[in-house]
């Protein structure tokens, strides 16, 4: 047919052959049309059955949402949204199918359309305009795209729905399609343009079937996801359960790591222990007591098959002293003073006072927690040793060396002043005393003797802290402007036995 030079007669035969082939292609057999019709009816029947099944799935989700809202409230809400979106799209496709049927009516007896007569397209002029879509064609494609977008919006960005979303996008894709001639054509062109009405009708019913199956898939996914979510290992937390919550350096850290989860629907029938039940867990709230270890224990009770199932728990925590101040010390100033009671605070972090002992020559326990008194004796240093019994039964010790210093020499006073002035009569009745300047301890000082020197008179030695007869006689011989010097003042600490303070500085009295 295609080779060599053809005669006019052969050209005519070839043309008639091509026309015959075209007529065969345009006039589809009744068997094929009937087959399309049967497929349409099968899809309709399947849509009805799937619709009823979907109603049961939705009802089951709603029931579970009422019984276990923590697990199923959100899946049930999403299922309702999917059901609403699917119904709106199925109803729209039904209006399009009515448009495709045109004037064809169902047989009153069989309820079937005359599929054999539906061999011509009924929508070409309505859906297409030139090489593109008409307004109606554009609307149909937009509705398909909107259905996919609405379903994706309900599902959100949860990665567990990723595969399902990909299936929906593929199943309802309206992208251009490459035909057998390797030419891109528009979606509705490829599916419906020039096709018999029965073919387009079956295409739309099949799309309704895809919607029903998508709805069923979503419902099962929501229900399955909820069950999977309840058992998923991602909902468990690894919990570190230590034997206690405070450890000392070098101590063995003991405990265990367990898997657990919080479930608002798992509520015990009773609970004994610290705290209260909130969202399936016992929330502990109590005031920490004295320093040391404290137990935490109690019992959960659950109902299982009509019987009480007790689940005991036990743990402990350690109370350590609340820090009240920073520990600041001058390394060269660890000093205690001989002759006075030096107050001290001695403690061991994290250990109760009853488990702490301190010892040193001259050290005694005070009346308050951690308080001690140090009264050093002879020598230049004293070492304080501290031992503590830890909560685990082990003992630790520490020590610190303090330098022993004597109390600095005081300054003498007359009439309470270092350099007093007044008439001779005032000095005669005044007492001689002593003061410690810039000394942090409250101490009592007694003067046991002194010497007095009046200008032009011999020095007089006096016992005690008052002027005797010889001292008064010397004072009477003093002239106006004379400065009387009181020196060699002997001072003792009150309550310190025979301990004598260093030399006391002299004081003066100017006669006026």
C-alpha cells in the first residue's frame, strides 16, 4: 500500500480502506458499551457497601472517643472532617454524572441505563474549549484538586500519614498525561474527550469509588494509629530510678533504668503515699524534713478482672542543709585567742549534726546545732579533728589547724579616758581601768595594780584600781598644768584564772 507508484484505482481502494478502519474505531461494539455499563453498576454497588462500612467505622471511632477521649478524641475529630469532605466531593461528582447521562433514562423495570445507546460523547462541548477546558471543565478539575488539598490539610504533617497522602496524590492526580504518541494531553482530554458517554459515566463512578476507599483507608488509619499510638515505644519514656537522689564523691551510684509512660486513662482505684494522682501519675508534694535520708513509699491499687491488684513502690531522698552563706576564709587568719571562749561552727555537708563529732584540746559542744566553743591552752597551734558518719554507713574525717594567739595588750584608762583632764580632787577618787581596742570578743578586764608618777615626786606603787593614801598625798603636791602618768598597769581577764594580759599601755591625767 505504501510502496511504489500507485494507480488511481489503487489510491481509491486505499482511501476506502482507511475510511472503513475509521468507521470501526468510531462505532464501538455493543458488547464493549455493555461492559462499561456493567463496570459502572459494579462500582455503584461497591460504593454503597463501602459507604455502610465507613459509617460503622466512624461510629466505632466516636464511641471510643467517648470512652477514651485521651486516645481517640483527636482521631474521631479528623474522621468527621474526612467524612464531610468526602461526602461533599461525592455529591459533586453525582451532579457531574447527571450531566453526562443527559437525556438517557433508566429502564423502569431493570433500573439500568441504555448502555448500548450511550456510544457518543455528551460532554465535549460543555467541558472543553479548543485545546483547553471550558469553565465547567476547569471547575471539575479544581474540585478534584480541592478534595486532595482538603484531605491533606486534615492529616497534617504527621510522618505516619506520608505514605497514605502519596497514594491520594497519585490516585487523584489531574496532571497532564503522556499518550501513546508520546504527546502530553490534559487530564480530562485523556480520560473523557471524544469518549462514549457510558465510558465517562464509569470514569466518574470509579472516582466516587476511589473517594469511598480513601475514606475507609483514613478511618482505619486513624483507628489503627490510635491503637498503635497506645502501644508505640515512642510513647514510653526511659526513666532513671536511683536508690537515692544525693550522692557523695566516691560513693557508689546505684539504681535502674526502666521504661514507663503516663496514661491519663490509667487511674488507680486507690493510692496510699505522698502526693496525689494526676493524669495517671502520682505527683509528690511534701516538705523536706531534717537533714539525712528519708523514705518515699506507698501503694497503687488497680482493678483487674474484678480483683484488686496492689503495686507497691519505694524510694528515698536525701536532705542536705540549705546554703545560707558562702564559705569564705582567709588562709592565714585561722586564729583562736587564748584566754577567751572562741565560738565556732562545725558541720559536714549533707550529714546530720547528730552524726558529726569534733574534737580538740579545749573544744566543747555548744547548745545549738553545729555550734562549739574553743578555749585554747598552752602552745602555738591547735588541731580540730572532725568525723562524720555518712547515710550509707561509711565514715569520713577532716581536720584543720588553728594558730593560738594571746589577747593583745590593752590600753590604760583613768575615769574611762586614755588622757583625762580635771582638778586634783577628781583624780583622787577616779578608778584606773583598761580597754581592748578593735577586739571582737566581749571580755571583762580587772586592774590589779599600777604605778603613779607626779612631777617632782617619787613614783608610788598602788595595789588594786583605786588611789591609796600615798597616791593621794603625791597628787595633792601636783601643780596646775602638771601631767600625771599612770603606768605599769597590771590587767587580768575576768574568769581566766591567773592568766595575765600583756603589758598595758599607760594613761595620763592633766591637772587643771
